[in-house]
C-alpha cells in the first residue's frame, strides 16, 4: 500500500490531450493581446526561429496547455512545438507565472496562445 502511494506521488503529471480544441481558454486577462518581447525578437534575429513576416510586422504564436490540480495550483505547462524550442520554453515559463496569478482556477487542462508581435 505504502509503495503504491509513493509511486503515485512520484509519477509525473499527465500530458494534455492530443487535440486541444475543446480545452477551455486559460483566463489570464493581463496577457490578452499581442506582446512585444525583446527576448523573442533577439532569438528570431539570431535565426533560431521562423516567423510570419509581412514586410512590416513580425509575428509568432506560441500555444501552451496548462494543467491545474485539485488545489488550484499549476502542475504542468506544456508548449506546443512551433519549431523554436527556446521561445516555447520561454512562453511556458511566462504563462506559468500568469496562471499562478490568475486566481482560483478549476482543476483540469486549459489552453492559451501567446502572440508575440513587433515592427520588423
């Protein structure tokens, strides 16, 4: 019995479902709208990421899934692969911080897409 409890406590949190379509949006009003991040711009300038660029504005979207446990704590943030691992991880950390300040959240998976946009 004790061994089963220890194994359960040591198990990593589950992964999000493969299809994020029906996940509720993470309610983080402080992050609504595009964000201009100097870190993301530098990574793009170093050719570490590909971005949509229309000749005037550069944009990169970084979706994440966030798992909230029964106590309302963030247990896991999983970035979706966008071919830019450093921005994926940066976004996961940033959204984790936002989610922790979002107030009381119901348990379960949420989705959120961070959009970085700047003048090219």
